């Protein structure tokens, strides 16, 4: 905790570690853990599940659009993404016992619209996840073992994995930019947290392993960020089959363009999303290194790792991930 308190300023209430699994979360997780675990999926639900910075928002938008607005004309399309496709476990990152977001915050506005008679202190995202109409598309960064055991037998799950080196680079930027984490240590420190399984939502290898062991379940579709980036048309065809959306080639190609990095970034800007205007983000980091939509690339890790750091992550990967049969592409 001494090391954590020095390098992380976004967890003033401390952290908790769960056993088994050694999962790490902000202490506020304990307020929501049971309710998340008991959250009841429906047969029409699709959960988009990833470790942080593995392409969750991108995949979330793809899946929601394929299911709700394949002709790109859904009236909710320009609404804030998390108010139409909630982030189930986000409350533990935002929960403030003595305060709420300002009234103009899109999350609170979405909550008041969907849950007008509910108490926001009981969790904005949890209650919005319960309230949005079918078909629900719900995002989570939690692993299978911390969600209801009936999830896969009831709903569909799209799981996205990404090579560990790009995860480290992207998550490092996110944790510096986002004040719910507020990481102030070095990149070398961050890599050490990763291989020590001491990052929030870690350990990454176990997160992936739990999904990989279920890969033959008919309600689970595993895709890799690198494949989605290299050939989005082909990956959307596979999703089309898995989701049983029966979209045409023209619809799929339209969604490929609509959910491209540049298009999503432009829509966010047009909707007034500017990280420098939100207290949630560190404006200095945004101005210097980019915001939420930073690069969206595969292989961005190259040039960021010293030979020593690369060897450290390779050793960790060989020990923890290659051993159970998964192999990653590392970009071009």
C-alpha cells in the first residue's frame, strides 16, 4: 500500500484484493460486489467483456449498432454511449458517498431519464443496466468468476483479448489521463504493477484464461483486437453469425465505416465530448499525450519498451498466458 499510495492518487479510500484470484479493485467495489454478482441477465442480452483497454468501447459500439441501428438511423445513436449501453461495474470507480456528478453530466442526465424514481447513490450504472429496454448491450471489465454463474447459459458474451504489450501502453495512458486512477508513477513502474498483478482489474492473464477455458460454449464469442483492427469486415461477419443479426453485406460495411476510429472520434467531438472540460480527466495529460480516443492502433507498444522491459513482459507472458494455449499477434 505504501507503493500504491505513492504512485496512485485516484484511490483515496484504498484498495481491496479478492481471493481466490487476487483480483484488485478500489475499496468501493465492496459496496457493489454482491449486487453485480446477482445481476440477472436476460436471454436477449449481449455482454461485451474485456480487461480495460482491449477495445471495449469500440466493440460495444459495434455490437449495439448491429443490434439496434444497422441502418445507422437509430434515434439514440447520438446519445452518450454509456446511457444506452451501460458499463455495469463503473459505479465502484465513480462512487462518492457524499456527492454526485453535476446535473449537466451525461451519466447523471441519462440516469434521471431512465430511473426517475431511483436513488442515484445506489449506483448509477447498475440501475441503468437494469432499466434500459431490451435488447440490452452491457459492458463489463469484470471476469467471468465475479459475475453470475448463469451468465453464459442465459445471455451471449463477446469477449475481446489484446496482446499484453499494447494493453500496457494503452492502460498506462488511460490511468494517467483518468482521475479515477490518477497514476503519477513512471512507465517502468506501471509495467511492474502489470507483471505483479497489482493493477485494478488485474490479473490480466487470469481474466483471459477464464474466458479461454469457456471458448467452446455456444454463447461465447472470443475475438482479438488485432484481428478486428486488421480485418474489421471479416470480424463483423463472424459477429453477425454469432449475434444472429442477419445483416446484409451493405449494412455490415456501413457499420465498419461508422465504427471506425476516426468516425467515432469525430462523433464524440461533434457531441461536445472534450476531455479538457471534464473534471474526470487530467487536462495536462490530454493536451500532451492525447485523450480517450488516442490512437486506436495495433503495435503501438513498439518503441515504448526498453529491451529489459520487453524481456520482462515476454517472460510474464510465457509463464502466464502461453502456457494455456493462447497466442497473440503483436501488430505490424
